[in-house]
C-alpha cells in the first residue's frame, strides 16, 4: 500500500489545539489497524527548541534517539503511543542549516540555491524520510503557526507539492480553525474561518476537512456556511469542542465523524475504530474517588507548559491510583528558608522537583529538598531535581556546607555534581548534552526495583552534569543509596533513601515515557506514596473532635 499523507494546518490564531487534533486522529487511525507516524514542522528559525527558554516555548520534549523537539511531540507520543525519531521535528532553522551545509560542500553542483526547489525539497525529504524510517501506513504532519504567516510559506508550498507528487487519493489536508463566539449577539462567527481557508486555497492547497475549534456546538447553519464558502463537503466540517480532559478528544472527534471522512478521502479500507481501551481510560478518569496534592517546585512555574510532560505524568499516575492529582505550583525563588517551606509545603502530600538549567531559584529548591527529607514527605527529583537532592544531602548530612554543582560554582571546593572528566572544556550551548535513550541497571531491593519490577531499564536523558563519583562512597556510608547506574557502573542514574516509601532522584526524564493508559512506574510509585502519606497524616474524626 502506498503511504498516505495527512497534513494539519491551523488558521485564525495559534494555540488552537492543532497538535491535539493531529494526535487524536493518529490514535484513531491506529485503532483501525494502521501504522501511524507523526511529525511537526515548525516555522521558527531556531535549529531546534533546545536553546529556547521554557518560559517562552514550554518544555523541550526529547525522543529516544536524542532529538530535542517541540512539546506537541509529547502529545503525539502520549496519544499515539509510537516512539518518534529525528525526522519528527523540523524547523526553518534546521532546513536552512542543512541546505547551507550542502551548499558549502558543493552538493548543488553550482546551481543557484533557491527556496523552490532546494528549501522545499529539504522539507519534503523529512516528510518522506519519516515515512521510510518508520514504514508507516499513514504519516501525519502538523504545520506549526498560522496560515498567512510569512515564515510558514515554504512549508505550505512543500506540502502542496507532496499532494501533486502523491496524488489526491493519498493526501488529506485538514485545516483547523477557530470559530469565535460573540457574546453580545450570542452567535458563532464563520468569517475568520472563511478568510483563513481562502488564504490556504490561494497557496494552492484545498483543504479536504475543516475542523472547527469552538467552546460549544456552533450549530448547523455555521457548518453549512463553512462547507459552502470553503468548498468542503458538508460531512467534512467537523466540530472540535473544548473537553474537560484532553484525553476525551479522540472519542469526541471520532463521534463527529473525523476518522470516517479521513479514511474515505485516503481510499483506505479499514475495520471500524476500536475505542474499547480508550473508553476504559476515560471512565477511569471520570470515576476517581481520591484527591492528592503534589507541590511542583521549579523556576518556570509561571508557564505550566514548561513542565507539560511532568504534569501529564502525574495525572496518568492519578488515573491508575484512582486519584485526582492537584498540582500546587511553587516558585522556588520564594522558598527562602525552612519557615517559608513550612508555609508553602505543609499541606502537600508529595514534592516533585523537575528539570531545569541555570542558577536562579536553586537555593530555594535545596530548601524544598531539605524540607521533604526532614519532614518525611515523599520526594521525587528529576534530573536537576536529583542533582538538588544530592547537593542537599551533601550539605546537611555529609556536612559540606558549600556543596554545589559545577554548573553553578565551576570552581567550588565540593562540587558533588560535576562534568565528567571527558567533558571538561568550553562547550557550546546547542546539542552538547547527554541526550536520548540510555540503559540503566537497577540495584535490587530498592524503591527503584520495586517500582520498575525489573533490573534493566532505559530512559531518556537531557543534561550536561553528572553525579561526582569522588563522593560516591561517602554518600553511601551516610545512607544515600545508589539505586541505578549505567550498566558499566560508571554513571550514577538514580539515588534514593531506600527505607522511605518514596524518596527518589533520577538523572533521566521518566516523564517522556508515561502514557495515559500506562502510567510511568516511578510516577505511579510516587503518587501512591503521596496517597499513603495523606492517609497517615489526615487527622481521624476522633482527633478532630479532641482538637475542638
Ligand atoms: N542543568 C542540569 C544539567 O545540565 C540539569 C538538566 C535538567 O534538569 N534537564 O545537568
């Protein structure tokens, strides 16, 4: 069977949930027995999002093969549950970088290098290479930004050309548009959608399906109008309404007919959508009986998207422990001392410290780690959060008051987190970290071993600094367990206080591998420990009466 190509563009405004539409469709097609691969083309000039501020762009999602990608790719992995690869994210910066490198190597044999065909060919090579490398039946390509942006034009031209090369029965163009609601006249408006479609059609792309993003049902008149003015079959105008949980979107879009019209457009013969597993997930979400509160301590808390995968992983763990996880966002810069920690953290059932870079807010994170350890609150440190746990332990248990990381004090006397000897030297910022999938061997009879239930695991990394082996023996003597290492024993991948229900730090990022229907074992263990902590610390009704 020829590979089928689906392109998802966005109109009117950005941040519409194109990614969720694309990811949901991917899941729906997968349940019809198709092999689906997905990718995002981002029009910005950065070579990858690795050097962008999490406060501007949200988290950087990392794939098994170590590609630093846009956070939408996290949605693809969570919804479709297929691992992405280096062809899954392409930016204008990377396109030009590749083309200019080829030009310098003389690869264009003296030709004038131009947007069409050289830039567009480079873009198309990513689309075709994704198809080839994954042997997918269907490739879903989302174009970032909004139709009409100057910078997305070469991408739209490239996907237009794919349509010509592959033929109409092998391509489906889906345009996701906002349908705004005007409260004064109590009506939805179709005009922005019409303009946006016209713009796309002006670039030679006639959308086959229009997805209307709206908070509530827009009504059949609006749908008919959009169908007629945008030249799209009436059943191909599909509503995508705001749902209480993102994970309800596949069900809603399937019920609205999206899967059927896409399969018809692509001339695919498939069994019907099988939503049994997904429906089970949704009913588990709806029937959770408990609630727990986890403090997420970090320095990018103003933009929750900066911790998107951590947030989702906590929710997934809640789905499997029948609990709703509330996140209390705590800006680490406010945690000046233990008294402030008591004010902010006394009521929470667990403390999570996710990844981060740079020294702002570090001292507050160390305060939070100390508070968790001394008050016996379940603690989960991820990447920087593990490094913080190690630094705190060195300061307050090993007695090195100046213990630190060479990221923050390059010449410090007790850098318990440091560059490995082979990493020393002046390192540029982009693409120089330990990135992607690495194996880890777990020590038996530890929290790590209990959670994973196996000894050999692999997880994704994104960091530059490591646990400093010079201090390894001393830490172990003073009660910190080295619970996971690289298979050769050289790199420390996980530390913990084994006698606690859950006090764990990991050098890797488990959040990238959690799925809504398969919570990550560490997140599950952490949330279970938080629920247990809550049970033990909730005063019984008898105690409450005594208090009064
Ligand atoms: N800044 C730390 C390092 O580079 C931690 C990185 C992270 O948390 N992702 O090692």
